C-alpha cells in the first residue's frame, strides 16, 4: 500500500495546482496537427519542461505523441498519446488528470522492446526527438533504439513554435505571478538601506516568492545559461559583466554563481537596479525598476528617461505587427541617436544584442527582439522588453512583461508601480 496520498499534492490551502486536463488535451491535439504539417509521424518528448507542458508533470519518462494522421493516433484507431514513466507512475497519473487525462500512462518498458511497443500502438515510422533539448548521448541512445522504425527527425522547433502562443490559462498564470512579483518589489523597497548587501536585499524578494509557491528553478532554454530569480546590483557592481547573455552581470556570490547579486554594500546616491523574476506554477514574469538612496546625480535620470522612450518605441513597433528584427532596429537606432550605442545592453566587448526576450515556462523563449528574428510577436505571445544602459559606475534601465493582443501590447507586470525610479 502506498505510504503517501495524492491529497498531499496540492497548492496553498489545498488548492488544486495541476494543469487542467482540458488544457493538456488541447495542447496534445494542437501538437498532433503541427506534426502533420511538419511531416513527422510522431514525437518522443523527454525534456522536463515540455513534459510538464504536455503531460502535466515532469516525472522521469518519455511521452509519445502521434501525428493526427498517424495510425498510432487514437482518432485512427491507434494507442494515442502515451506517457511511458520510469517513476513515479502513480504521480504521473494524478498530475495528468487521472480519469480525465487525455493520455495513457504506462510503466516504461525495456528499451530492447521500445520500438516494438511503439509499433504496437500503431506507429509505422520513427518518431522525432528533441535533439535541441536533450544531451547528445541520451538522444543517440534513443535514436539507436528507434532504428528499426527508421531515422528520427528533430522535433525541437515544432514544439518551440507551439509554445510561443500562450493559452488563456497560461496568461492567467502570468497575471497571478505578476501580483506576487509586485509584492516582491514592495519587500525590496522596504529593505533597501545604506550598508545592506545586495544579497540581503535579494533575500527579502526570495522570501515573498518562495512563500507564494516558487519551485526553486528559473528554467532556461539556452545552454549553459542559468539565472537567478532576483538580480539586484548597485553602483559599480552594475557595470561588471558575467557569463550571462544579458545587459546586467553583477558580481554574484562566488565564481560558480558568477552573476547577479553579491556582497557589495548599498551606498547613497548610486543607481540600484532591481531585476526580479517570479515563476508561478511554472510561468515566468520578468520586470526591472530602479531605486536610489538619496538623489541620483546627473545624468542618471536622463539615461533612465531615454530607456523608457526606447522601451516605448519597441512596444509600439511590436504592437503594430513589425517583425522582431525591425523592432530591434527601431529601438537600437533610437538609442544610438541619443548617444547610447556604446553602453546599450552592456559595454564593449560584452554587449548583448537584444532588447527583448519571450517568456513562458522558460525565461529565454523565442522570438527575441534582435537581428535575425524576421517574424512578429504573434497574438498571445508574451515578451519581456528590457532596454538597459551599462557604465563602469553602474547600470540603469527598465523592464516589463508584455502580452500581444489584437489591439497591441498589454503590460502584465507592475500595474501598481508606475514610477520607474524610486528615491528613498
């Protein structure tokens, strides 16, 4: 008899925090039709983030999703979407919706018969693999196992493109996350004082985020990036570059955690940049505001005003349907005309070449406001827009998370904090 109960798997006050089964069903159906368009007979999903997206949890296993026109599709009489789980099968069933689940949950078979197992579900040709998301040795092992069915194609882009368009439920998760994020900023503001370290201020934001259900990780797509949930840098620390492909580096706590906040102490009349991420039930919201203890000397306030204007130009460009590469051109050229080209998103040779990044279950989703992204932010796409300036004595800028609607971009973050600089 199990020593645990699914009643223990709940959110605050017993709330059901599972992804709704209907949401999973819609996602699986959407993917099955995208696979037809991509001419891929099916896929094996093994990346933990995508397992959560399609199966409702990140149990150790492999999710098989057939194309809508495959003999393995339930509509064609096949076995349909099936989650082969190593552990925990019982938890996977619960997280996928139990009796309402749109997929079958099975114990993972021996790899020796895995290709045969898929064939018994109706699959005739090798399913795609997430080559862009899983380690090479892991991918090669499954590619070899699937060889009797043919060569496995790459399905990474097909899944990424589907996840760009957020559902109403996903957008609601971000709206709820933004409310918690607002509380994080309020906690930071109450903690800022001369002599406090950046890490001490970060702790105040961490407490709020954790108390409200943050799971401990900010998921990143691009290897080998890792990100802290709260990046607070003050004075000269704001001008220190790091491994992270972003405007703001920071000292970090130690070389293995070499970005973000460190032991630098807050001083008066210096820019304090507060960049906070909250992840609510998996979904990211990202925002930045500026603080100072006492007045900032010129020209910091003018620099901030310029970045607000650059942000507005990017928002307007994306809102009228421009490609993301065009929005980069609009924003970066405006910054250049203001005299900021040497400091926009970092200092040479460590400048980042983007002004916005899409967010969802990961912090660095696509598309990006940068060269080469010659497509628009689609309706219900969500993007963090973050023009920032970096100097040797500090950094300054803004960031908000935006939703693309039929009427342009809607700001999701910090509705109750209209000012971009708070002087304490």
